[in-house]
C-alpha cells in the first residue's frame, strides 16, 4: 500500500515548529507516512548570528539562502533559532515542488500570505489531498467572513480541517508540554469508501457561509471532493492524531472546525486588549476582566455567525478555546507587543518591526477584519471588546477607555 506524503506550507516560528513535530512522527509511523517532510520556505537571505553554535561554520561568512542554511545545518536561524530540526525536514523554495504528490498539506503561514500561496498551488496538488490549517485568523472579504480552513478548501478543491491550541511555538519547539485541538471532519466517503456519495457532511465547502446582507449571496462553484484512493491508509481521526501527537504535544481530535478556527483567530484580538491594560500597569484583575469578556465575545461571534456548526464546548473545554486565550494573554507576541506599545507610547507596528525579526502579528489585522465585518452587520455594539481594540488601534480611543467601552457588556449581567 502507498504512504502519505506530508508537506508543510510555511516556515515561520510556528510553521517550522509544526514541521519538526510532524517530521518526528512521520519517522515514527513509517507504516502510514513517508518520512520526508517538505517545508515550503518563502526564500530570503540570512546570516548566521554571531551567538549561534554554528557561528564557526563555513556558511557563517555572509548571507546565505535560508533554504540552504536549513538543509545544511538543520536549523531555521531566522524564525526558530537554536532549535535542531530533524534531518527529514527538507526546506524547499518552490511551493509547487514542496507540495508535489503530497496527500496531506499543512498550511501554516501568517494569514495575509495565504491567498497568494493558494493561488500558486492551484492545479499543482493531488486532487484527493487533505489539508489542515494551522492559521489563526479569519478572511473577511466583500462576500462575508470566512474561516481559512474553508477558504483554503474552496480555493484548492480539497477538504481542509484545522489545528489550533494554547501553542506558543517556542515552548513546543523546546518540547515543553502543551495540548492542542485538531478539528477534522471530512465527508463520509473517506472512511474506507472510495466513492463519494451525496454531499459532504460538514466539509469545508458546505460550512454555513455568512454573507453581507446588502449583497446577493455569491454562487460559489463547488468542486466535488475526490475520495482518497483505497491504497492509502485511511485518514481518520486515529491516523490524523498520529501525525501531530507527541509525548510533549498532546492532541485532542474534534469535529468542530469552525469553533477551532474561530478560537485561534479571535483570541489574538483579546491578547492585544490584555497587552493594553497590562501596559498601563493595571495588574492581573484588569487582564482577567478583558479575558472574560473576550471569551464571551468569541463564543457569541461563533454562535451568531456560524450557528450551525460551532459548539460552545469547543471554546470552554478545548485547548483552542480558553486555554489559548490564557497563554496568549500571558506571553504571546500580540500581548507582548501591545504592552510595549502602551509602555513606550509607540505604534504597535513599530514595535512589531523592532521586536519580532520578521515574525508577524495576527491580532492587529484580525481586529480590523473583524471590525469591518461587524460594521457591515451593524453589530459592533454587541462586541464591545473587539470594537474597543479596533478603536484603540485607530487612535479613536485610548487604552484607558477600555473599562468605559466594556460597560455595555458588563452592565448586561
Ligand atoms: P511568523 O510570524 O514567524 O511569520 C514569518 C513567516 O512569514 C515566515 O515563514 C516568512 O517566510 C513568511 N513571510 C514573510 N513574508 C512573506 C511573503 N511575502 N509571502 C509569504 N510568506 C512570507 O509565522 P508563524 O509564527 O509561523 O505563524 C503562522 C500562523 O500560525 C499564524 O496564523 C499564527 O497566528 C499561527 N500561530 C503562531 C504561533 C506562534 O507561537 N508563533 C502559535 C500558534 C499559531
Ligand atoms: P501570538 O501570535 O500572539 O504569539 O500567539 C501565539 C499563539 O497563537 C499561542 O497559542
């Protein structure tokens, strides 16, 4: 029988970490997966830092292609410095080459780059490939608010699930214990039945699609999903879990793709608010208040706009919900940069540029995207925290205004 080839699309801080996790597993489960994991790298030149243990290497004399550094020294010096990568992670600068023949595609990029990546993959992947999106963000267009799992699925004509959790990448790269949630619920045709029958249950192509009311609902061309050929091991929860689960990275499999995707996207807005109040020196109670309202608004967003598929328990019981909110509001990049921006009185984009060495904040763009969507729905007031974060980023309000801006939410109870 054939084995699954796995490709990781993206090689940032989390992209490289997940490639490490997966490569450890493909080696361990050789009956299901090909050991080699191709990781698409957006090519750039980089110099090995002076404090690196590889500073005496022949490659340390000047700038080198990042893919060459990763493949020669098995370290992503720019986005995951100091972590040894398994030798079966192969960095590839050509996205189509990285994805060639892959039956499992893991999407792990800052969300602003995903549309272009999908464009470059169209027609270049095996038609029965399955995807998992590790992206924390939502895609807001004139047509509505879409999950990345859904939009990737539609753009590429494949089924795409989602992975999200309380997962600060550097901690997982150091193999410190954490949990994650993987949502995977492909149409029934995958379960040992190679013939697609009827329409998929909750596939990426039939998740409820919210459209702006003043525009007619676009009729999207639905590509019929192709069944996985029977010579491949089935991609059910048990085998999917084997791709991600490590002794230090515990996976819980669920079916609520929308809940998992939204938890990861929306908590980035909340983490900015937590950073704002912490930057003011207001202490843990203020942060907890922001987190409480944040989880409530996240559930409300899911229940309002993705009512058919979101489960409240995904937010309250799984790593992708409240646990991710807690970790992100404690030590995430969005939290840290928002805090510094208040402490130093500087725009958050300036702090991001200075502090993150090319890594990208997702909370700022998500705050704008979610705001533009809520505005179209006339529902900004129902989401006072999300609206407050947008308003502070826009300089229409100050972080000090947060208690006042949250008043409608807290007065309700
Ligand atoms: P990152 O913040 O490290 O961003 C850097 C990546 O962006 C690099 O791979 C770089 O090559 C790429 N890039 C830069 N310019 C590009 C361009 N023009 N086109 C294409 N790619 C370009 O990325 P990350 O941390 O791997 O985040 C990916 C996703 O994972 C995000 O949605 C993030 O929210 C989520 N996430 C991150 C963490 C974390 O701790 N880093 C944890 C969980 C989830
Ligand atoms: P940041 O992008 O804010 O670092 O959050 C990382 C994360 O998603 C932790 O689960």
